[in-house]
């Protein structure tokens, strides 16, 4: 309650000032006048505290000025009326109060204008690094292959595992790496107020793989009293507000579990910048709260306990992307000139961003950017935001010139199955054998996973679907080999030399030409070569001796870049 009481007292300053001015100018009994003002003060304070208890306004300059102005406009006329009921208030009492309220209104206007001006400074507070050449994600990065809608659908079907399931619903899904596996954590929350009154505490949380569509949810018992869905003094946001009322909370607190499986609520906070509510992205904080005891501790986001992957929330990451792309040259430029303005797409799995984990297990938020001009669906680049430090790395360059953005990739999937109403979700940009590729989840209207789509980012007609990720990837790679117009990767460092005698050979004819696949004695790798790249390859026979430069893939296959055939190659 301390935060509420402080905020309520600060909100009454303007009214109290008006009372003091009126008492000093009044010819009536000053004690009587002040008593009336004090009665209204107490009444207003109680009502304000009750409102603030539920709305939890941050103690910031804009909020306090607005609250003071509203309260003064309501209470000061009542105060004047209470002095001489039924009589017109004296001008010498009214004019100072009007002047006082006018100053407050002007202050609100100044704060609003300052808020727009400060957007440029908020942009500069983002710790940013720029890379000239965009590098699509490789297989070493781990995006979330299971769409949250699908994961939520599966968990809801497993709610019977929860004691008294009629009391509860699912809370916000949060992605985390637990014991080396990327999973969704979903707290069990109260479904409404009366369930909170009856249940008093929630029974635990669900965990389900975020990379395996065949995985089943597991329920973990761990009772929690302080949750997002709890009411009054047991609501997590209210508990945090009462201790840190001067910080702004953006979005709901999220669950992360430690190495012992104990859940903790994690909430990102920021102090407003100057006399605005705009964030200073270089000074973000995170609060970690025990849902059993409500004990909490604040950290710099980069210094949070090691088990926390996302001390920067997805809401903050989305806001950071918006400020980075939109306000690069200030607010006016974002409205009129729009020079260098980039708009983040809203195709992510969590508040417009998609979490991924790099090869070191470090979590980032992925977002691609597009032009502010309408009807343009090409990607200008993409950002990766460190989920613990908030550092934003923006990738752009000629390599990604003319590739479609994530919204364009989703539209391709949506147009593929209009009769079934299947739609694309959560596109992530991959590097598949040197080709920028959008990998998209395909879900039905009920959120059930149907297929994966692999879309060549610089060719909207090059689309491959598969029931599983491996099936779709294999089909996509084969299609890349079969397409004579595909140049693939040209990095010589990735090529390896292979020599040997042909043991098996298969020639396949497609609309794009002929593809030769073969095996070499003592080697289980399946080699593929396009007939247009090595024309003599279609004459391969068992027993031929070959020497080839190949690019080894991660699924037991290889693509031949060049090849010499003994007796055929001049």
C-alpha cells in the first residue's frame, strides 16, 4: 500500500495548494474554511487511493500533473461552494484558483510536447550495433519451431492434469531454455475473481517443448499465491508497484523456472526519462519475485540470476524495435520526411518478436523491418536484441536486397490454402545452404499444426511444404538442387574435396532439368548435382571414378559444386 499512499498524496498537492491560497484570501473564519478544505482533502484522498489501488499509475511527472489537475478541477469548485453554499464565489478567490489550474493545464501540454521531443533521446539510449551485411540465421541458432498458438492448444487439452481444473486457465506463455531444451512455460492462472476467492493459490505450471511438435505438455506442481491473475494484495504487478511505484511496468510479469524447477515471476521495469513517460533503454531493470512469499529483488537486466533467459521482456523488445526504426531522426521525421525510417513487422511469436537461442544458449529476439511505404513487402533488414542486456544488433546490406519480409512470407502461405483457412505463423529467416529462406508454421483455424513452409526469400514462387521440419527441409534442399537458376552459397571455405568410386547412381528428371544423385564406395553421404551445372554427370555409371568439390549438409547429404569424372571430363 505504500506506493498507492505516496501516489495519492502527491496527486493532492495542487488541491491542497488551492485550499491554502483560498484560506489566506478568505474573510470568513479561517479555521472553519480550512476545516472544510481538510474534509474534502481526506475524502478526495480516500477516493484517489481507491482508484490508484486498482489503476496503479506510475509516480512520474506526467501522471502526477494530470492527476493533480483532474482532482483540482473536481474538488476546488466543491471547496468554494462549501464555504458559502448557494452563493456565488468571490472573484478574488476564484481567479487565483483558475490561474493555478491554467498553469497545470499548460504544464500538461508542455509535458506532452516534451514527450514527442524526447523520442529522439529515447532512440539514442538504445545500445545499438550495425552490421552492413545481413546474415540469415543458420542451423546453429534455434528458433521456436512450435507456434505458441499450437502449444497453448495442446496444453489446454491437458488441463485435466490440474487439480480442480474448473478453477483455472492458462497464463502467458514464456519461452526459456531448461536443461538444454527450449521450452514454453505456461503458468496455471485463476479464471476469474470468484475462482481466486475459492482457490486462494494456483497449483503450478505446464512445460512443453518449443521445438518438437510431437512433444506433450508436462504439468509441474508448484503452488503460487502471488500471480498475474490474483486479486488485491496478491496480484504480482500490484506487489511490485507498492515497492517500486516510480518504475513503469510494461506488460504482464512472466514465469521463468530455476534449475530446481521452482517458478519465479520476472518483470522488466524502467524509470521514465526526464518529465516524460518515455524509457531510457540503457537503464532497464528487472524484478524477480517469489510467487509463494512475494519476496522480490531488483537487478540490472544483465545481472539477473543465470536461470533467467529473458530479463528483457518481449514487450520491451518490441518497444525498442519501434524506437530504433521509427525515431532514428526524431519524431517529426517519423511523420513527415521518414528518412531512414524502418517499421518492425508484427509477425513474431511474442509481442511482435520471436525468441531464438544461439549456439551458446543465449537468447535473442528476432524481428525483421520493412519500409513505411504501403504495399511494399520487401525486408530492409532485421534486428537481434539480446534478451538479457537489451543490446540491439541491426543487420542490413546488399545481400538481402529485394527479399520479401515476414508479412509477405505469411501471405504466400495464406493464399496457398484458402479453402482450408490455414494460415502462416511465426516466420523466421534462415540460411539454408546459402539461400535466405523464410520458415513458416502452418496452422489451421483451431491453432493445430499442419505443415511447415520453406519459402525462398528472394523468390516468392519458390515454396516447399512438408508435414515435419525435416521432411520440409529435405524437400526444399532437393528443390534448390533441381533449380538451375539457384546459385546457392559461393563461400569456398565451406567446400570439401571428395574422391572415390561410384557405387550407386540415380538420375531424376524434373520441370527444371535433371538431377543426379550418387553414392561413393565406403561413404553413406548422398551426393546431388544439377545436370545444368555438371552436364556430363547424367552419364555417370557404377564404377566411375570421380573427384568433386562438395558442400556437406547436416542431414547426411551433400551438394556438388564442381566435379571431374575420370574418362569423361577433358
